[in-house]
């Protein structure tokens, strides 16, 4: 049972959401809004469905993941109505709904049918959700202007949301500790995944994203998606990027551990972690997130020089000539919320020097972001670097000693406060 304080914060969250939605509906000329939780499609030619999690705006209001065919009706100045799909079905179970105070604000009604409920006097109605489920309903389907305004309601997290994100961090950290222990005990990627799931009490399908667990070279694939069931003969490194969902809210944490005897790689991990902590320290209102990304490149350049991986090329030139991008090709992070890559991060497209950056805004209190620099040995990018004239500055023999460790990423989740930042991943 969650803390009474959290349940009370949830009531404030709902009032604030009502206020934000009322304003968005009024600005776009709608009298009411129907939100479809969604449903997982069946695999083509099969009778099995994909695993279902839920549509962002529905989770923003309810936090109820994994509930397909539910509908939430929002009207200015009126209590929201939640139709909870509870079919009579002897093949599957209906998830019980624990009694909590938010149900005094939201009118919860069971509904056996999966279809949209009939709405008495909806006025000018917008309906949002997966078009496959709502395309034929009578109302404006996914109106772009309104959708954009609703995405914006998710940018500044309420105190309830920040508390849920913090708890999602606490739980994921238990998993990361267990994963590290399993690695040092010689487990395989699969064994490490089991240790993580056991410690977090969450099966992987319900986590915010499929965990990325890479040993050795696999750590150099940014979103490595398989699990070897046997450990490598010589475990040199572990990169694990894994989170937890708590009441709909996601954590997104990455840790890298050097294997026994990998002192050179361990020093690089230590250096990247120091850089990552300095970047977390930059999170504050008024800071342009793109500047944190650029600072990360300068830091990676300094690290490449300090490690002896690049020689005879100053940091500025390393960044300008694309050396750092060969070692750190992704963005410094993104918004975090009911989706791991939360919405509304790119009102302006990323600059040319950061094409994969998912967040291009100036930070404001209430935003929650990830800070996740990396340094990888990615064969295709290293081949490109070696073929380029600037590649002569790279110490290839050292690269060859380290490439079997795959790469490093360190990722924390940081909330922007009134004065600075609060690192939710290192709060205790
Ligand atoms: N776990 C995916 C990411 O860090 O963005
Ligand atoms: Mn991330
Ligand atoms: Mn991640």
C-alpha cells in the first residue's frame, strides 16, 4: 500500500491535471474529451497479442498500466469518468483495482464491452488514442493542435509525479545492485536479467522498456536486445540499462561495471562517471539542455585524451572533427515520465551536431530528465574514424585492447527544482 502522503499528492495531481486539461480544451474549442487506453494488436496471422502497457494521456490521469479497452471522459468542471473494461471471460482474469482515494474524484464504472461507451451530451467532442481503435467514432479524432497542447501538460511534473518517479528509481536501484552482484558471480546476460527482475519484483514485459543487458562486446550496441544464456569465457564488462514502472511512472538507469582485472576499462568507467556527475550538476532552471549535450562532448574529448585513446588533437578539434561522435553517438538524454522517452521534448528540431538528441528545451522547474553520457567501441563507427584523416590521432592499439569491453553508459534521472536539480537516482 503506498504512503498516505503519496495518495494525497495524487488528489492534488488530479486537480492540477483537470486545470491543465480544461485550459487546453477551451483553447481548442472542445466541450469534452474521450481518451482510449488502447489495446495490443494481435500478431499478424496469429491468435497471440503483443504485450500491452497503455496510452500516455490515459496513464497520466490514471497510472493504470496494462488495462486495455478502458475509456476516460474528461469535461471541464466535472468529475472525470473512467470506464474500466471488465469482460466476462473465463480465459483471462480482470486485474483487481485496489480501493484508493483518487476514486473519490474519478467516477469509476465497470464496463463489460470493449467498445467506446455512449456519452450523454458530449458537446464538441475530441477523441484521442490509437487510431486503429477510434477511427470510426463520432468526434474529432486525434486533433493535432489539441494533442500538442496535451503533450505540453506532461512537461512539468506535479509533486505526485516526481514522487512516483523517485520511487521508480528506488526500486530499479535494487535491481541494479542485484544485477551487478550476478555479473560478478559470473552469471550470463539471461541470469542477470532474472536477478534484476527478482530484485525489482517486476517482470520485464511490465517494465518501461526491454532491459538492455550487454556483456563484453554486446555493451557496444546501444540498445542490445538479446540475452545469451551462457556467460562468456572471460567476463570483461557489464552494461545494464534497465528501469521500473511505479504507478505508471518510469525510471531509466544505466550502470557499467568492469570485470575482474580490467583496470584500464575500470579507469575509463570511473572517468565517465565523474563526467556524468558533473553533467547532472548542470541541471538547473534556465540551462539549455543542448548545452549539457555539448558539455558532454567536451568531457568525452578530455577523457579520450586522458586515457591516451586520442593524442595530438585538442578537445575542441576532437569535437569539431567528429572524433567524440564516433565514441559517443547518441544524445545526452530525454524527458522522463509515463513514457521512458516522454513527449514534448523537441519543439525545435535538434541541431546538426546532435541529430539524435531527444530534448532541445531550456530547463524549467518540474521537468525531469535523464543524463546519460556514453563512451563506446562500436565497430562500424570506429571503421569510419579509422578511414578518415583524423583517425591518425587515435591510438588504435589501445582501442583494440579495450574494444572487447564494448562500451560504457552511466544514466541517472534528475528533476529540475526551483534552484537546481535533484538527482532521483542518487537521492539516498
Ligand atoms: N533506456 C533507453 C534510454 O536510455 O534512452
Ligand atoms: Mn534514457
Ligand atoms: Mn536508459
